[in-house]
């Protein structure tokens, strides 16, 4: 299993610093594996109506948040793959606020969204666990900023932690 140390601030766009900071100490791959169990366990018991709930006008539904997690993880893992393979091509950004409505996640069942989440995470873990030694420090340019492979791994874990905190606070808390 590949170990990745915490990335330095110059290994990622400052925008991602908050996500990286949310990742606790420990093996980030173990954290990703744990999320692959705990996130579905948190969301599976919820009734389908909860998946379309929006805590405010213009905010994403719970189903859209899960779809967004899948989209963002795919993009970050793709960037990591390109950089790990020494691809020096500058990679563009992506507009999450365009992706999410285009994903039409509210038309899907919770089961299909969680199945996709599990598949995306399994693919990411397979990639990261099998990278050659030293590749975590390899860098490329994404959305105009230097990014290391290991920073992208941390961004995936921290991004999910961020959104799960929002889900717990805004979607899953009993009304007061």
C-alpha cells in the first residue's frame, strides 16, 4: 500500500487549503477507505424524499451533493493519474455549478447514487494504492495552479469531509 505524506502549501492551489486541513493525521488512504464505508452507512437509511431536500432556495439537494462528490473525485483522480504518469499538459478547471444540474442527480435513486459513489471511490483507491514510490510528490498544473499527486488525494478526502459536515448541519439535523 502506498503512503502519502501531508502535502505542503505550495503543492496545491490555496483554494484547497481548507480541504487539506480537514484531513486528520494518519494514512490518507485509510481515511478514504473508511469514508467509503461510513458515508454510505450515514446516507443509506434516509428516505428518498430526504435526497431531494434543499435547506435553502438555490442550494443543492442531498442527492446533488452525492453526485457532486462523485464528479469532483473523478476529476481529482484523473488529474492525479495524469500527473503520476508525468503528463506535463496543463489541465483545465471545471465548473461545479454547471456540472451538478447537468448531472440530473435528483432524477436518480439514492441506491444508484451510492452505487456510483462506491465505484468511484474503489477506482480511486485502486489507483492510489498502486502508484509507484515517490510519485506522490510529482506535480502538474491544474486550473492554472501547481498540484501534486498527494495534494489531490488529500483534496478528495477533505472535500468529502467538508460536504459531510454541511450535510450533518443543514440536511440531517432535526428541525428546531
